[in-house]
């Protein structure tokens, strides 16, 4: 009798729990965006005969329920706490974490991705460049390369860089790897720190045969910075600070963005974006498709075009005193075939500056 009563009570509690959660899911309303993970949350899948018979509806519905589950963020944090605190794991959601530093686990070099990136680079060279251009290539190592001593199994950066160099032998390679260390990167983000890059900028300037100015004043941005890995790890990690360099040249530069297809005024340092979802977008407004920066104080007529990803946003301000104009192009957001409508390439230096993360997963390059 007591056993039957316990079974009934257990069944009642379980049914009540599922009913409560179901009603919570219905009435709480859908969430569109995950601030911590910096991604769009799955919405309710479309119901039609095709999706039902192909079973895609059930798969999409499962993703939707997982993304929209009540207290999802709390459960993510609980899982991460158990994973790191009790089971002593070194990673969560594909992100390695040790001694305060986090990095994406990237175990192998992907030859097909390197080939795709090189095909895009060769297309740009063949379509827009000629003998009037000096063409340079530099690869930014992911910070996981510097975390091997902490136990992270990472890809062979020398293999990746050698492969890219061989596929792009028409470019002069500028090796910045020896100038970098783990401390040059933010602890919870993919990116590097601008104030640790003076030697990198000087090396690039020297190799491209332009003068380099290092008279900068260091300043600190008054915001708490949490990198992308904080949300992916789901750990309560401490905030970091963003430091940056300023001088009269940078303050006088005119920045024009063509991100929307028409010119609009931008800035070297965007203090509004520093308050947004990703404070790293403070540097040159993040990853705009096309930016032109003009230096009215330039003592040279030299101009530079940089094919880049987001790492260049914090580095390029250090090269602004060295050029009259620097044009930044991000072919993740603009088709390579359209560039002739916006950019003049004749008699300009050309720099391909990409992180190994992008090169090893290059399908975003158009």
C-alpha cells in the first residue's frame, strides 16, 4: 500500500514538473539571442509536409527546445562547474581552459581550407594587382599555439604557415610568430592586445619599407571586457581591461566605412561599440567589410590595402602614421568580384594579414 502511494506520488511530481516546464516554455516567450554565447538562438521550426516527411522538423524542434529551455544559462554554468570542478576536465564546449587562459581546441591543420583561402588570395592578385603593387603576406597564430605547455593539443603552426607560403609564393612573407607570446592575447578572447603589438607593427613597417612611428600614449578603456570564450565556457570569469594607443596622428585620421555599400563616417576608436556586445569592436568598428582611413598628417604618399580579418582592427592603427591612406577589406563580408567598384589598387602596397583560425576554416572567405 505504501509502495503504491509512493509510486503515485512520484508519478504526480514528475508529471507536475514536466507540466510546469512546458507551461514555462510557452509563456516565457522565445529568446532571440544569447548574449553569453554571442549567437542567434534557434526559433520554432516551420511546419510543412516537406519538413515532416524529411524528419528535419523533429531535428530542428529538438534544437529549438534545447536553445529555449528555461534557465538554460544556469544549467550551462552548472554543467561547466561540474566539468571543471569535480571531474577536473580541461575543456568545455570545445574550449580549453587553464591558468586563466581560454582557447579554442584546434587539433589539426585542414589542407582543403588552406587551399580555399589561397584560391581566394590568388583570385584577388590575378584580378586586381599588377607590377605596380608590392604584395606581402603575414599570418597571425592563434593563441592555442602558445598553450601547449599547459596541456592543450594544438595544430602544427609551422606546417600551416609553410603550406600557405608555398601556395602564395608570389607574396613576400613577413614572419611575426617569434615576436608573439601567450601574454600578448586576451585571456578570455581570441584576439591580441594592441598595446603588446608595437614590435609586430614595427616589423611589418620595416619589411614593407615604410617609416614607423612609435610615439604613442597608452590609455585604458573604461569598460569591463569579457571575451567570446567566457560565454562558450559558461564559467564566471573575471573581467579584463582594454588598453589602447593614441597620438595626434590617430586623432586626426578620417575613417570612412562602406559597410552598407555607401560612405558613412566612422572612427579609429569607436567608443559606442565599446559598450556593446563585443567591446573589441572598439577598434576600427570591428569587422566592417570595407574601411578607408586617411591620414592628413602623412609625410608620405604611400598607400596600403589590407585584406584582413578582425585581428587587423587593433593592429592597423599602429601603422596609420606610416601611410597616407590605408584601405581595409574583409572578404568575409564583401564578394571579391565586387571590389573593383570600390577600391583602386594601382601603385599601392598590398598586405594579406589573416589569423590561422580563419585560414584553417576559410569557407567564409568569398
